[in-house]
């Protein structure tokens, strides 16, 4: 089974990709989206979002990284797709699933699910422009306000020449509310001859197995589940034991070091609290620690709380 780390805007940055790919045998990780407007994006923007491009498009542990683009103009999506693979991206992905209002208002992301012809034109332009040895992939949801155009959108991606298709089994209107409607993926998997990747509500090994059983897919993409249980990918692929809270707390220390020494140190308080909001689902201890640190606003105060918890659990 292939396991892919999903793109998560504002969550799965290069530091998170490095940490998670070191403890999970991911087949691929996908970046946060690069917003494409009517221009060729400067190289520095690609490198900022995906510093792995400096290392042949691989994380420190050797996991391939794929740049994701989000835009609505076929010509500019194509030109920027070419540039992404020239810089070292392992293929390029098109985002047709982002539900954010700001993105949808500017005609990007999930709003395009209302227009299968536009999706076809974008993917076709990218596929025609990018050399054939580089994958051109897409990620969609089941629809925008409803699911009536789901199959038409999936066929548009395939007929435009995409290498594979990832499907988040919810509509834009569904947001992230459970359940994920995996059964919709089943027909696509049966009809399309390209690989189909199932995504949505995979929090543990049992979820992954049910998803595979229902959809018939042999690939899954994990996002929030991978942040909630840091070695989820390893548990799915190899049957590894889920990380203990002690192991996860050590990851938080590692993440803290990377963030404080990186370019995003000013955002550390909000980012670490965001991670705790996912960890709370898996670890009762995370909820306890979060209640202690959430009242603090400065990096120094939060780091002290986490370091104290780490020392206490290791000494105990």
C-alpha cells in the first residue's frame, strides 16, 4: 500500500515534512500550495515553500517531495508546473480541493469543481507542458456545494492526461465534518485506469483498511491523522506500534528546535498550539499539557512548559 502525506496549508511546512518523513516510510509528501496568478513565480518563492528543492526534491530522510500549485489560468499553471519540475520537484500537483473562502473567492481551489471544463483545460495544459517523465497529478473533492459533478470532474482529470488522482471524500460544503464518503471513490477507481488515491477520515490502521476495502484503492493520503498520530504512516505500512506520548513529546521538542532556528520563529506560539489541537484527539496527555500552555502567548513561556513536561516524563 502506498501512503502519501497530504498537503495541509499552514500546517505541513518543510519542518513538519522533515520530522514526519523521518519516522514514516511515506512514498511521497506534497507541499502546501503555491498560489499561481498571471505570472511566472520567482524561484525564491518555490524555494521558500519547498526548500527540499535544494536537495533534489527530497526530504532529509530521502522522501520525494511534490510541489502543489493552485490557480485558475491554464497557461500560467502550465508555465509554473514546468518551472517546478525544472527546480527539482518530483512531479507537480494541481489543487482543486482547497475549501478556504479567500481562495475560492479568487476562483481557485474547490470552486473550480463547478466547472469540469476548466479543470480539464488546466490539467491538459500542465500535462502538455511538463515533460512526460514527470508526473502531473491532481487532488479534488467530491464537489463544491453538492456531489453532482463528481464523476465528471474525475473524468476531466483523467482525460486531460493526469498521471494519478487523489480524492478527498467530502464536498467543499462538507468541509472536514465526518463522515468521509469513501463509497464515491469506488466507482472512480473502477472506471479510471490511472491510480486513484483515497483521502479523508483516516485516523488509524483500521480506518485505512476500511477505506481500502470500500474503495478498492491501493493508495491512501493522510493529513490530519498524520498530525494527530505522528507515526500513523508507519503503522499503516508496516504495522508499527503507535507512538507513545513520551515519543511524541520528544518530537515536539525537535519541532520546537527547528522552528526557533528557522525563518518562522515568530509564528511558533500559534503553530505549536495548532499541533496540540490535533494531538488532543490521540493523547489525553496532550490535552492536559495544552490546557497549561494555551494561556501563554510568548515563545519563551511555551517552550518552558514543553521542556518541563519532557524532562518530567523522561525522569519519571
